[in-house]
C-alpha cells in the first residue's frame, strides 16, 4: 500500500474541505449572517471543520478500496457543516442558495487551477508535483460532483430547496435531520449509482478542461 499516496490525498482533502467550508462561511457573512464567525468557523484551521466520518472514514474507505481492488471510485467526502442562520441571510432563499453553492464552486475552481498548473508545468508522471496536482484535481472534482447531489444535507439540496415548492421543502426538512447517517446509508445502498453519476460528471468536466487547454 502506497503510504505516500494516502498522505497526499488526505492532505488534499483537508485543504479542499477547509476552503469549501470557509467559502460557505464567508458568503454567509457577506450576506449578513455572522453565525460562522461567532462559532469560530471562519478559519483555515482544518481541525475546526473535520467530521470524523465524512472527512476521514469515508475517503479512507474509498482510497483503500481503490488501492486494494484496482477500482477507480471517485474520492469524495465532506466536512462538519458551517452553521448559518437562513433568517439572517439577505435576499431570502436566493441568498441561502448562494451560500450553499459557494462551497462546490470553490472545489471546481481548485480543480481547474490544479489542472492548469499540471498542464503548464508538464510535470513528469509519478513525480511528487504530478501526484499532488492530480490529487488536487480529482479530489476537488469528486467533492464538487458529490456535493451538488440534491439530497439533504448536501449543498445541492439547499440550492434546490430555494427553488422548490413548500411540500418538497417539508420533505427535505424531515430528511435532513438524519444528516451524515443518511449519506452513509445512501452510499452503502446506492453506491454504484452514485459512482456512475460522479464518474460521468468528472469525465465530462475533464474533457472540458482538456478543450480549454488545447488537449
């Protein structure tokens, strides 16, 4: 088992999920809600954002599975959600949707930048730089694809919530109470479907990146 690879991926996960959650907090703060600030979550300290299951256990299961079976399951996970008070957010549900989508957009941006550096640097396959940049690209695309799934408590559900009728919102409110446990159940039961969906999203984004950079 490649210990260096595991260390690289975990470090990338910590950085990526920290910036993801920080984006939520900063956008909420800019829209009038100081909850994240009051709870000490407007920070680059990853310890403040770590969820033991979503940040460590779930990604580790995927990493080890890929390394031991030769599978190519996209690496994904999450963090402890940044708290915010929707009633304090300007522009109502649209503002809440902006808070929600900010996290995945940061992951998309990080993946784009890492891919750009990978292309420009022309780093040798297998080198440390190549491994780090590849991990940054793939992990962040995994985070992006996973978090835009419109199932509570993922970010995609909050965007959909802003546009949904009241009866759908009440269903989402009920589902969200089960939080991380629900996500684990979905991954365990519908894992192959999620992997297929995420792989489709990631492959097509990479094709887009390749076109942008003349691939």
